């Protein structure tokens, strides 16, 4: 089969299309003929040698999500059959024509989505729903602050907030992304400005909420966004850290955390144990897929490129100019 291989740590230029052995499913697994995958920042980090794949995933083939058809079934699998259209999150290996994966970590694609649309769903929407709703307990009437509102997870979070009746405030780096984000249900938007090397948005969030602050912050940027995000939280607010685009360090005001009784915690999807990945697939199948079938949620695809242009796709994502997901067709 064809696959994009990481030849050595580096930038997009180290990605190479090669012929590699086609995997065979073990008991409990299925093989998926991948029709589309999508690019995630974790892929860029893996290529640079900064985010290795889990031990049970291919180490030199990136790709965290897929959409395709089951074309081989391992012993003991009863949940899926050959020909089923499926999508899901994997530990790696999705920049390829085929991958083997535990059958219960996949969900069936709604008939309303094609493979390109489906490939833009799993990582972004599972991450946003799990972080905001299941962990941070976002509910109707709450206010959620969503950073990087034009990113894959950001566009998913805005739609999920609208679907559950929460109010969303999104941050972006340019005016051009504001109107596109509002079309997804974002109630208010803030263009982040930087002063003395620090982003400025907390005062605007406080103004938009009448001085109360946000109940939940979906922190997709990390670094020096974190102290400002804590300043933007309401009493008993929850900050869930998902991304570290701005860096791994931050100086925070612990006194404010105490006074406001704030909660801050992190989450990751890729490195979870199998049992939790199965639960994530159930969220995709039973809570999210019906909302795509009804049109309540929509995958946001910024650009579609063939697999052999994975390097170009990585360079585009790294430039931070896109809105939504970049999809690779296989």
C-alpha cells in the first residue's frame, strides 16, 4: 500500500510517499481502506520528533483520524462487517491507504456525510465535546471562551456550544475569521492583540459578560494565553487545556485561582488507554453522529489535497491561515 513516511525528524520536506506492507487485522481488529484523513497539529509535532506515536501505532506514518471502509475483519469482531463506512481517531498511521484498528474504536459514518466531510469530524468534534461538555461540564446558559476559534477544534466547539444552548465567545488573530466564526454560531468574537509580548483579551471578555467572566475556557493555545484566560473566568470557572501552540510554560496568578475557586486541568485524546478510546467512539456514534445526520453540526473543511501533497498540507496548517480542517484524500 501507499503511505506517507517520516524519513527523519524535521519539517514538511521530510515526508515521503512510499510503498509499505499492507497490515493484517489481529483478533478484535478491522482493517480500514482509508478514503480520507485530516491534518492535525499533533501530526506536525510528530514529524518534528516532538510527539511520538503510542507504542501500538505505526511510528513513522502520521495521521490521527480517518474515514473509509472496512475491508478485512479480524477474529471475534461482531460490531462491524466488510463494506461498512466508518470514521474515528487512531494513534497514528492514517496517512496511508490502509490501517488496522480495534473495531470498537470506530463509528459508522452518517449517510449524510461523504468521506471528505467525515474525515474532518473525529478529532475535532470528539476533542471539543469531551473537553467542554463531559469534563468541564458546559451546560445550557453557560458562557464558554473558545480560543483559536477558526481551528478545527475551535469550529467544532462553537457549533457544539450552540447546539447545547451555551453562549460562545471566540478569539481569533484576524478580522477575516470573525464573520466565518459567527456563521457557525459564535455569539461574540475578540481579535487578540499583543502588548509587551502578552495576548490581551480578558478585559473584553469581562466587558462582554457584564463583569462576570466565562464559565468555561477551551484553552487551545497554551503558553502565555493561560494567565489571561484565568483572568477571563467567572467564579468557579473551569479551564481545560487542550493545546500548547504558544508554548509549554506560563506564569499564573495562584491567588486568583484561590479567590475565584477556579479549576484548571488538561486533557489528551491520542494517549488514552483502549477502554477510554472505545468510550470516545461511543460519544462519536451516539451523541455526535445524530447531530451531523440532522444538520445541527457540520464539518468545516478548509482545503482538500491528495495524500502525496501531505507536505504542502503541513506547511499550510503551520502558517495558521486556514479556517477549519485540511483533508487528505487517499
